[in-house]
C-alpha cells in the first residue's frame, strides 16, 4: 500500500504503518495536550492508543495465522486510522475455512480481554461493572473494554467486517456462494444506512463508518461476482495477443516511439527466446524525468516479475493481478511468451461475455 512504512515483521508477515496513522497520533496528542496541558497526560493518552493498535495487530495476526493453516498466505498487515487491514492472497474457498478465519480475529480480542480481566481481578484493580468506562479507569481496565468493543463491533454482520464474512460463510453452507455474498452484502449496506442515519443526528464518525461499510460491502459483492464469471475460463480467452516486445539492448528512445504509436503501457523484454524482464510505463517515465533518454532497456527494466501460464484460469490470474505490484502479466506457454494480461483485458472480456450471454438469453426466451 502506498505511503506505508514497514515497522516490523511477525511470523514472517510484514507489518506496515500508513502515513495517515501518524496524523491520527498527532491529532490525539494535540487533543490530550489541550485537555491536560502536561507531557504526562499526552504520553499516557498516546501510549493507550499505541497499546490499542497493538491489539489490532494481534487481531489481524489471528486472521493471518488461521488462513495460513488453510494454505493461504498473507501479504502484509497495514495500520490505518480506522484499524488494521490484513491482505490475504485470497479468501478460503471452503465456507467452513472462511468461518474459522473470520472468527479468529475477534477471538484474539476476547482472549486479550479475558487475560486483562484475570490480571485485574487478581491484583484487585478491577472496578465495579457500573463504574467501567472508556474515558476513566486504569490503563488495563480501559484496554479490556476496548478489546470487548473491537470483538463485538467486528462481529456485526456487515462487510468488510468479520461478521459479514461469518454470515456469508454460514449462508454458503445452504446456498450458492455468490448468492450468499449478495445477501450478506445487502444486509451490510442496510446496517451502513442505519449507521449513517444515526450519525447525521449524533456522531459524525458514524457517518464515516457507514460510508466505509457501504463501499466495502459493494466491493465484496462485485469481486465475488467477477470471480464467479471468470471461473473455468482459461487465460488464453482474454489475453492480449497483439503487442510489442523489447530486447535488453534497445534504447529508451525506441520505447518512447512505441508508447506514442499505440496504447500499450508495459513491455515484456525478451532475450534468447525467454522473458528476461518487464519495462513498465512508470519506470520509463521515471527514467526520462531523470534525463536517462539514452539508457538501455536492461538498465531500467524490472528483473523480478511475475508471469502466468496460458493454462491458468482467469479467476486465479485476476487475483494475481490484484495482489502483485504490476499492471501487466506476461503469459507464457512452455516458457515462451504468447500474450499479455491486464485488468483492462479482463474487464473488456467480461463486458463482451455479458453482452453475448444477454443475447443468448433473449434467443432462448423467444424460442420458448
């Protein structure tokens, strides 16, 4: 994710902090300073927020490590002002597996809360239930309540929160996966509408949360619809077969001519009959901006890149495109370049497929 910095690695998973997270810390520190007027209040407040987000990281690790048990890797975990995001390579295909992955995050918060409760109970630091609040009380007591809140909030049946995935997994045991997703997404958008309505008259933060949930639900439904439409279709049906290639010893001036002459953005670099690199539009523009017009392709191209086999299914290839740091995937057959695949190609294929399916449906209706 852009504007993110790596702050550590846990269980082989990189943990990143988005730039906006620093803005949140600065805003909260200013608020604590204005409220208390001394450094101790600021450090205590910021320390509590950092402890809260440490619990968020553990929540996301719960998802990631459970997904690993089912053979699904996690690319990274990123801290945002609204919480944490664990980017799984894909969601589990088996509803039971998705259920466990979704429940693992809130379960971590419950375990943390139980540990804090036990510790406070043993030390006599737990206040009566009637006096518990997020605004007052000991550090551990407030952290206990926050973890319970995180677990409960995330279990609301609305995408993209864990509860939406739990609901989808349960529905998918009784109905087709795409329909289960649409039912869960519609319910999530209904909850978002209620959040937004309440937020208009009480808390503006609820309006922001409602927008986040509404967009997340729509994106999940759209992604699953695309996955369903691409299932069982090979890459060769949608790949670009008319394209330009480069050799490692060509100058960038040649690349500029190709860009201006057509619409191709990324260029596979072929040497000895094999793909040896990929030259992206972004890298070309960066080199030109540095005054490297006379540089050779091999000096600017990316030597580390991903490819997809022509026999691969579009469903998996599209997921690969969404997760890789690339716009174009070279398509190979027995190691030989046979095409290029981009999300634009996939989108155009889906539009054509939809139009053909609609025409076929009309013909069947007339025949009946």
